[in-house]
């Protein structure tokens, strides 16, 4: 009897201790979240102050000093913010997401799930899907929810490569979406079908989406941009790729695109000043190396810009640290030299092709990066516009390489 009483007393103590330990763990994560938000505000204030100094600067020397200081402040602040974010997310990821009170801890839960989904996407799209679905289940009306339903979750679903599950879930999202969001979701559904090799099904989704967009919408509006993207897909997907005939290749012998039939060609339209483009380059480098002997050609197509960014090395691109040099006021000769410097520092495995505005227009490369996968017959097999499409490009390229 005495032993039984002792057992129940011990069990009661353990039961009382477990919530206390759980509360302590959640408090530590709350504190890490508070630090992250504080450092983010400090980062924003420091960058705004340095930007004000640049706007107020007069004379070449003062402007150069202010610009260099802005770049330095941005790098230092970004590194501090990234460390604080990762400290918070690493702790949050290990917690029991069901243990959080969606009302009491809404800010922690929202930032934890959304930013974890964004961070993990590059490594593990399935984990990203899990986090987005948890966000929509727990905080269906939070600030991230609309973008999650329309953009991020469909993108993560397609990136897993499980096309059947992705098509089913994106179809559900499209069915339940606001009328204004349906065209974009149907476009995502069509992209997923194209990724799986169903070109006819993809074109049907694009046509259905186009019918939902009024003809009088402004070109600059979200609906107008979606319409332009749909029209481009209907024009190019499954058709012969527009000719690309640049005489200026850096790191390769110039050839017409039509002369590369028999190879799978990945055309990446990019600019060195664009952060999403820089983030995209390492994945293309790895893709090129992995399939170099299977008939894959990757071409980095850019054009003359008056600005650019020179990374320190490949690690600068992979880490996103951005400790290189920002360039402004470039003429044509200086820009070409900048491209050579970029190649020399990064040792990218594929050539740069200097194209024209007409080349960019032919492929609808308004959003950068825009990546086009061209199959062995010279036909457009997949179109990826914008950042975070590296998984999609890889899947589409591997499918094209396997096709006869």
C-alpha cells in the first residue's frame, strides 16, 4: 500500500513537471523570436539611415563613400539578422507545433511556420509543404495565408515531384480560391502538369485560366501580368524554341540555339544585380555538372545593364552573404568586363551568352530569372519564371534528358 502511494506521488510529480519543462522550452523560443524581431528592426533602421546618407551625398567621392558604407551596413545587418532568424527557426523546428496556442502565440507561430517553410524549401520541399499546411490549418487568416494558398504551397507541392498529390491539392486550392486568384492557381496547376510531361493537359489549364481574366484589365495589374504569363505559355510550350543567335559567348564557342538540337538546353535569362538570379546560379551550376555527359547544355543569357554585382566567389552565391562589390554606371565595355570578372570569381560551369532585349522579349523574360527548358527536338518543354523554381527546372530537365 505504501509502495502504491509512493508510485502515485511520483507519477503526480512527473505529470506536473512535464508542462513546466515544456513551458520553459516555449519561453526560450519566444525569447529567440523577440531577439529576431528586434534585430530585424535594427537592420531596417541602419539600412534606412545609410540610404539617407547616400541620397544626401554630393560629389563623386562622397557618393562613392556613402555607397560603399551602405553596402557594408547592409552586409553586416543581413548577417546579424540571418543568425538571429536561424537561432529562432532551429529552436522552433524542434518544438511540437501543436503545443503552441494559436491565439496567445500567433506571432511566433506565424513567423516560425512561414519562415521555416521558406528556409527549408531549397533543401526539402516536402518539409516546406508540411509547414505551409500547418500554417493554413492553425492560422487560416494570418498575413502569410493568402500568399501561402496561391503561391508558396502550390510551388512547394510541385517541387516535391509527387505530381499526382500536387495536382490533387492544387486543384482543391483553385476550387476554394477567391475568383481573382483562380487564374494564377490554374496556371500553377498547368505548370505542374507540364512538369509531369502532360503538355496537352497543361495547355488546357492555361486556356481555362485565361477565360477567367477580363479583357480590359491593366497590363501592369496582377491579373494583367498573369494573363501575359498565360499567353506566353500558350505561345511557347510544346512549340519550337525561338532562335537565339548571339555572337558573344563568355566561356564557350558561339552557336545558334537551333544548332544545339539533340541536346537538352536550359536557357537561364538573368541579371547579375538581381538577388533571385544570384540565388539561382549555384543550382544551375550543379545541374550542369551532374548531367554534362548526358547531352545537357546550360546557357546563362544576359544583356547589357548599367549595374551589376561581382561576388567574391561561388560560396558568396551559395550562402547569400553578398560580400562582393555592387557596380553602378556601367557602359557596354565595363559591363562585359564585369561579366568576365563574375565568371572568373565563381568558376561557373556554363557559358554566359550576351543577348538582346529582343531575345528577352521573345521568351517573355520580364521576370528574372526566367528559365526555359528546351528538349532534344528543340521544343519548349517547361517555363519557369521567377525565383524559387530550381527544383522545377531540375525535374523538367531530368525528364527531358530521359525522353527519346
